[in-house]
């Protein structure tokens, strides 16, 4: 195994800094699919397609009581989308670990990112053809797009370590997240206007399909900016483990070595466990906010979509603000402060009165401010704790953990609602994820963890 000297590494940062601007644009590119399709439109649309398949001609206000048959297993049409998300999450969590090991064995990482992004963008665009009763096509395309997105993000996140000096990563990561929120929000605003005039586009179903096509094309076309901009950027010159074992054999040997290496990095492992908890809380608040607003607070879906739009643009500013704070206070302290803010957001949500529109949008401002900053800085913090030349492997664990455990919060939310018949105690129960995540993160010794990983300690930790 060969190692780089401090002078070589410093020279790499200086040389690779030119790739920062194109790197930002992949956040912009993929956020359109995440926001418009995965978060807002596809779930209700796939459910409607599944209900039409199970109960043809069902009245709009009626309930479908007939199950679909999936490989001989009866599935409630209303549960098809959550089950699809859960299955793609599980499969993706397993596959992403292998993606990371492969990514660290390619010389041009941007080209591998392009392959995964291209597969995802094509699948997302083909969702235009999901109509009638063809729910099977929708399930397959959602799974392909979701897994491809995760794979592309493993490579993308790992590139951050190559293009930004440790002192600059909080800033660079925050700018990427901010641009992502801006891009996703802009396309969603356009789609919102289209849905408000759905008759002009052939009806609601047709407008949804056009919107999903736009998200897929947006993802694919804007990915050209980072891919072409980073086309010549080199990755790891030599695999850390089993250099002559080939892609498959070397990948398996490298994976075994990665898990052994992780056990020798206790601060990195502790950060991952902390992230698992507080990120699960974040994802559950985001994922269940629409249900909380409509079912518990009595707002219309149109109002909640307007709120979601506002949150996207506030999160753009929030990511930049948190990045500035981190430059002075350090990412560790800033994220701990962000977790405390999340706890305040949950308590405020518990007390929001029914139909209180001003209070709802004030809550949305709070969510937007803290959402972008905590996610962006978590990525840059973790980048400090991974060994050089093994970035993609370790970021695959980061992505796999994020996706593989993101259902815990939703289960707690559902169970508490089932026991209390109210979403207010359900939202309050999510505090446990932020408390556990915050306590564990407070125990992470960033300086020691950075040194254990063999990295340069930033001026402000």
C-alpha cells in the first residue's frame, strides 16, 4: 500500500479545487426528482393507479376494499407505495456497500457517478408511462430510480473529500445542499402552477405524469454539468486492498477490510450511530409533516404543498447560514445546536392549534432553517472522519445507514398514533431520536476521530 505525503495531499486540494463549482450542480440536478417525484407526486399517484387496478370504476369518495396480488401475496393498494419504498430502501442499503468498494477502485469517479445518475434519470423519466392500471411498471421504476440515486450519491459525497480542504468542507457541502433545495424548489413551483391549471395540460393525471417526466429530464440534463466539469478528475490511483485481485474479488476483500478498519475507528463508528438516530428523526418529521398537517391540523393538501414549497426556499438560506456559523463555531457545535432546534420544532408542532395558518407557516420556517444546515454539515463532518483513499467505501456505509434505518421513526410514529388515535403524541414521540442522536454526537471527539482516520485537523473543529 502506498501513502501520500502531506505535501502531495495539499497539492491535490489546490489542484482539485476547480472541481467544486461543477460538483455543486449534482445537488441541483437530483433534488428535482427527490422533491417533485419521490416526495410529493409519485406516492399519491401510484396509490391511485393501484386502487384503479384493484377496484375498477371506484367512486372518488369510496374506499377500495380489494387487495392486489403481488407474487401471490395480498397487498392493500394504499400500502403499495410504502412497501415499495421500504423494499427499495432495504435492497439499496445492501447494494450501496458494494458500490462504495467498487467506486474506490475506479480512476474516474465522475464517470461512475454519471452511469448511476443516467440509469436513475431514465427510470424517473419513464414514469411518464405509468398510467391506467399499470402499477407494476411504477413499482419497478421507483425502485430502480431510488437505488440508482443512492449509488450516485455515494460517489458524489465521496468526491467532496477530494475537492475541498478540511477547512473548506463545511462551506462547500452547505453550498451544494443549498443549491439542491433551490433547484428542487424551483421545479416544484413550476409543477405546482401546472397542477393548479391541470385542465390546460389534459387533466390532473396527465399533469402529474408530465411533471414526473420533467423531473427525470431535469435530473439527467443538469447532471451533465458536474459530469463534464469533473470528467478528468482522478480518484484513487491504487485500491487500498487487493490491488491485483480484480473488481469482484478485490471488492469483496476490500469490504472485509473496511469493516475491520471501521472497528478501529471508534469515533467514526460513534458518529455513524449518532447520525442514524437524529437523521431518522429528521426524515420522519419531513416525511410525516404532510399527514400531520392534513389529518391533525385540518389543512388542505394545497396548503401543505404551498408550505412544502416555502420550506424548500427557506432551507436554501438555512444551509448557507449554518455553513457560515460552522466556519466560526465548528460543524460539531453547530449540528448539536441544530438538533436542539429540532427539539424546539417538535414541541412547537405539538402545540400548533388546528387551522392556525400563521402558526403552521412559522413552523415551516423553523423546519426549513434547521433542515438544510444539519444535513449539509453532517455530510462535511463525516468527511473528516473517513480515511483518505477509502472515501466511497465509508460514504456507502453513510448512505446505507441513512436509508436502511430510515423506517424506524415512521414505525414509532405509526404505533403511537395507533395507541392514542392522535398524531400529536406521535410527533412528540420523535423527540427520542433527536435526544439519543444529540447525546451520542456530544460524545464524539471530532479532533481525536480526525486524527484516528489519518486526516488533517481543520482550524475549527
